[in-house]
C-alpha cells in the first residue's frame, strides 16, 4: 500500500511542467466529440442534393483576405477549417488520403468513420472493451470487402459499353458538385479528354502504369459566359502571350524548355556598386555585360531549337538576339504550367547549356497564338506526348470557376482510376446497403460481444444512404427500410432514385461508381475509427521553447 501511495505521488512529475494529460473517460469524450462533430459538419453535403458550405477567412485584411470559398467538397472544407481536436485531425488526414488516391469520396469516408466512432461510443458505454470493438470492425470489414468484390463488374472489353459506363461514372461524380446542372456536358468533356490520352498512350507506351497522366490535361479558367460554354481544346494551351515582334505561328517546332536568368547584370542581382570616372567606362561595362549575354544566347542556339521557353524573364537584348536568329522566345511562364508543358512536349527543363548533345528537346507540330475570351494565349498542337489537351472553363465568376475546377478534377481522377482498373460498382447507396446486409447476416453467426461491433458496422454503412435521402428532403427511414427489404430478397442493384425519393434500379438508371474509390472509403474509414478507438490517453506537450533571437 505504501508503494502505491508513493507511485501516486511520483506520477504527476513524469510529465514536464506545462504538459497536459487527459485519460480514461475524459480522453474518450474528447476524441469522440471531435470526430463526431467533423462528421456532422460534412454530412449535410453528402449526395446529389447536398448543401454547400461558405468558407470565409478570419483575416480579411491580410494577403488574399476576403477570398470566400463556396464548396461541398469534403477535402476542401477540411483543409480550410482549422481544427484543434486531435481525433478530428485524424479524419482530416483520412480525407486528404482519399482525395490523393481516388479524387472522390472525401466526404463519404469522413462521415463513415464518424458513424463508426458514434457506434463505438455506444458500445463502450455498454462496457465493451475497445479491443473487442476493433476486432469486430475488422471482421465486418473483411465481409464487406468480400461482398463488394462479388458485386463489382467490368465491361472494359466492350469499348462502347465501357465508354457509356465511364460517362455514367462521371455523371454520378458530378451529380453532387456545382457542375450537376451541366453534368452531361462536363461528363463528355472529361471522358473525351481521358479517352483521347488513353488511345494515344496505348500506342506509345508498353507500361500500363504510365498510360494516364493527368498532368497532360490542362485546365484554364476564363471568366465570362456560362458553364455550358466550356469546351475541350486540342493540344496544350499556355496562359502567356507571344512577345512583340515574335512570329505568331511556328511549325515543326524543336523546343528548349529552361529555367535560367537571362540577365547578367550583377549590379541588379547582388546590389554591387561600381564607381566609374567616365562615360567610356560605363559603355565598356555595358558592352561587357552584352557580350556575356550574347555568349549565353549562342549557347542556347547551339541546341538547334527554333522555340525557347523560359521560366524567368527574357530582357530586351537577348529577346532581340532571338528575333534575329528566327527563334520564338516565350518568357515568364508559371512553374506549374512549365512542368505540365515539359511533360506534354516530352522535354527536359534545363538551367545550363554547356552540353547541348545531352539535352532532350521537346517537339510539337504547331505553335500559334489564339484568342480565348478577351485574352491571347499560346496553343501547342501535335505534342510529342499524344493526347495532350486543354479544358477551357467559362463561368460567371471566379468563385464558380474555382469550384468547377475542383469538381472537374475529382471527375478526372475517378475516371483515370476506372480506366486503369476497369472495375465498377452500382452507386446510389446500393453498395453500402448490400455490404450492410451481408455484414448483418454474418453477425448472427458470431457468439459473444464481437457480434455487437459487427452489427454496429452494418448500421454505420446504412447511415450513408439515409443522409443522402435526408439531404434531398425525403423520408430516409421509410426508403431505407424498403431498400433493406429489396436487398434481403436478393435485389443487389436496388438503390436510391434521388429524383423520385424512392427505390430504383441503379443498373437501369446508370448510377455507377468506381470500385477502387468505394473500397478505399470503407478501408480508410475503418482504419481511422480503429486508431481512434484504441486511444485511452491524450497528452498535450508544452511547446518547445526557442532560444532568444532564433
């Protein structure tokens, strides 16, 4: 007993002063409340009739202040909201991972993880150990994955049907986005862009993993017109203008892409002061700098290129030298645009020019200046990497265009995964309800407390279709009960007809989703829920003290 008392006196001194520790029921309350709150924040955005969130920055006076964002994309919302709860930040990381892997499903994965934790909280209140809950969740996940694998299908061997499936997947993805009003139009844009790239790369590459590179698809936003005015442009379009006096059109292009300073004026660069006693000395200094620049331009011309694209500025004198040599010079291209352009042209980005024989030049059939809206841009046609294209987005405002870009990126990412993978599942809550049905049947075969965790997993899966219906203004309890009855009868394609608020055949309605995205959602959500349920102690360490002047 004395030893226990001594230990109780020592324990508070283990942590350094300033650190905080919450354990037991207090810790559980913190992470359950935080994770459930994140799910409640996002669940109203779920589904085709989900609501949007207006994100307003707190600092309206700073750089970029006042730039509001209107979106229903889960990853965008969670990236923009600062969360202090550690469990909530785990769900943010899960959403980011889902976005990076599949592009879509960022809201669903967080809501499912939140519902699993809501169920786990109730089970812990019933004195069920967290390890028992985690074991039940893992068993339920295995059953759900097996059933999802059984109901998947693929028609990749039939090009016409597979293209129609891709259009349906794009429509399903865009149905919950801003672009839902023109989902047919944008679904065709996205599918045509990816199929064009896929067909060209099949001819050029034997490596299936390199077939689809989304960096070959450029998205340019131009305010004006309506969303339906958006279109697909052949070739890569760069948001720059060809310089004054430069040729506006060039064929059979050999392109050197560089990131190098085109000014040798060390006085400007380093702030050096030079004292001279005559105008002749100034003239000699300027001539020396001009000679250095001419030498650099000659090194560039030794690459036998007829187009020079530089990340940095090209000053007047080197620009004049390029004109005299008949070389088109394009300056000050943005960094992301340069990376994409180099990928499309199959070129290297260089910064030194001493070994021209080792530099890989980019190639394209035609470079010309085009007018889009009220702006002049540069179009590269017939690029070395076939399938390069540009989607020109038009819209009423920058807010609309930003959200349209996010929506289109999600659709392109999902379609890219489906083209590589080929496997598809029915959407509209169909997959979740079918998995929930089999998990629930499996729970009846298990003895002990694990069965309660398995049943809770099935209930969490069924909440997703319920939220989709509630967001549409329908009676979720009634429709979900009808859907459960249909799946009990073996109708594996029964799902939500969101237009009628009832039961529909997803195969007939063409509501499809990516198999890989759905699988990723349930796996990531379960792993996140398990990692949080196992926590029994939260320790907040004191911030590291910096030395003065650091």
